[in-house]
C-alpha cells in the first residue's frame, strides 16, 4: 500500500501562476518530509524539506505547508516559471525507511 | 568530484539472466541506497547500507541482492532477471541518517528485461 499519497498526477500552470501539489500520510512515526525535483533523464534532487515541529517552511519561491493533525503537507511554487517544469515527488521518512509519493508532472506554459 | 555515478546507463536482459549494477560515490558517505522507479509508483527503496560491510532490506527487496565491500561502492545484483524487474534503478548516498542529511542521487540505470 502507498505510504504517501500524492496528488495531482499532473499539473499545467501558466507562467507566473501558483503550482500546488498535495501529499498525505498515515504513519505518525514519520519525522521528515522532503520534496524532490526530477528532470527527465536525471536523478531526483532535494528541493526543500520540513520537520513536523513547524507548520511552514519557505525557500525562495518554494514553500512547504505542513498540517500535522490532518497528516497532510503541500508544496507551493510561487511565480511558476517554465524552468520549473519537472516531476515533483514528496516523501516521508523515519530512520532509514524512506517512502516517496507517486510524483506530479508539472508543466509551466510560457 | 563526480558525486554518485552508476554503471551501466542502459541494459537489456533476457529473462533468467543475471547482472550487477554498480554504484560509486566519492563523497565519503556512510549510507548508500538502491531504489527502483516505475511509472505511477514513484521511487521505492530496495536495499540500503549504513556502512561498509552492512546491508538491510527496504520496501521491495525480493529478487535483489546487494553488497557493500568498499565504503565507496554499493552493488545491486539480479540473480535471475524477470520482466517485472524492468525499471529505472537509482542509487543514492548520504552522510548519515536521512532525517538529518541530504541524499544525493545518481543518474539512473534503465533496465529492460525481455
């Protein structure tokens, strides 16, 4: 069963718009929630991460919102750019058990 | 500094054949990981190692074996390949526990089993 559920599967956004990707989990033992960005033909790369003791983390145009009680977290990309077009994965981990979401293919239209 | 490298980049196997995927890192990382990536499934952890000479099972270990004889290398073996093992395989490494340290991924190996 999928430990981390991610939606939507694909997303098309106009340049300058806001991209929002959502993830949900069940295991309350998870203590680290990263987001990865993957371009075609490349391995994933860490984009931004959050721990459950904070509700929001912002790095540049990228923000993670975290709702511990709802067991949900989301990635917001402000002022989306064509260069942001990639596949985004959320993940959750505890110790060395690491679970990825199924991915969201983001296309930003110029 | 090459980071994480994987060999080979592409491979086609017939059912029942065996092969070994090689992962190498030059960052002196203690921890190394093997994932497989399938459409609609995301990445799933196959095996990992927390140091030279150690290995542990991940989420989907069946049909695979691993070895970590040297700190910088992590080998993934398929003893008898099956079409269900057609996938893109990624190796990753980290300095330590993923809760505190970033993991760095290699470029992937695309394996097709016919």
